[in-house]
């Protein structure tokens, strides 16, 4: 559902209802012993008690979110794109961020950079090979508060059947209740990956000696999530 209208987006496929994700029980780690004269480090972030009211299940609103990327092209320009189709299952624990979880599945064939010929190349065998690998998946493994309103989410990113860990920096933007009574929460996130580690190895060298497409890809997440109706915990 949208913020200003309940009409579904024609470009993006809303996530279907899913069974609630049960929060995971955090693993307890033994604390290092403090030695005399050793300076103890202070916590890097302070958890806002008001966030406890946000504990529960959420889904990403595709009409007001962007799961995108940017990559340097031909040394001097930046190509930006996004994935238009994805499903999500989110659990946020405002009392204990370590119990939060996220799972996002993206349709590789839904990549959109605004240039049809370029999109066709990206979904082909040189890059995402959407015919043989129709989905990309991110599943979180740990979440922790690292600064005020800033979280570090570590998870497994799977592309072309290759799974590797990544760290996301997520910033809490805010929380509102819209005109339809839906609760919404916003997060911005980013990370940078080396595409070669996931088998996206196609490249073409320039006469100047550089690569046509950079190996470094920045992933960007502008997330507006809606609380599901049965999500209050």
C-alpha cells in the first residue's frame, strides 16, 4: 500500500503476506576480564527507549523504497540502477537490536538503469545471468548498535549461487503513522562489495589501462517499511 494512495504500483511487485519471523535468541558471549590499569571502552551508541514501540514485523513498501546500486563506468562516470521486484521479511527489535532480522529476495531480471540495452547486458550471462539465477538473496546473521541511530547488520549475500558475508551500515531515519493509520519506519543503508567475489567477472579494458566497469559496486538501500497487521509483539 502507498503513502498517498492504496493503488498498487505498476512497476513493482508488492511483497506477499508471509508468516511472522520469530526473533532469534542472541548468543551470549563471555565478557573479557578487566585488568587493573586498563581503560575500558565506552559504548559507541545509545539505544533510544522510544524505539521499543517499534518492535515487531515489517515489510518494505516498494512504492517508497529503493534497493539500488552504483558503479563507476569508463573511469569518469557513475551508472546507477535499482531492482524493481523483491520480497522482504523484516523483524525489528527496538529493545534489543541483536534480535532483529531481515531477509530480502530480489528478482535479478528486474534490474533497471534507465537504459534498455544496458539492462539487457546486465541480466545476461556476462553479469547476473537471470535466466539461470533468477534471484539474489540477503539474509541477516547479526545486528548491533554502533552509534546513535546507526546499526551494523551483517548477513549473507547470495548472487549466482555464491554466498559471501557483507556488512551494512543502517541509519534509522524516523517513524510516522500515515493518513491511513499505517505505521511506517525509515532506514538508509549502504555497503560496498567487490563483484568479482560473486562471479561477476566480465570486464573490458580501456585504452588508458583502466577497466570499463569498476570491480567495486556500492549497494544502497532507501527503505520505507510498513508494520504488518499482526506484527505487534
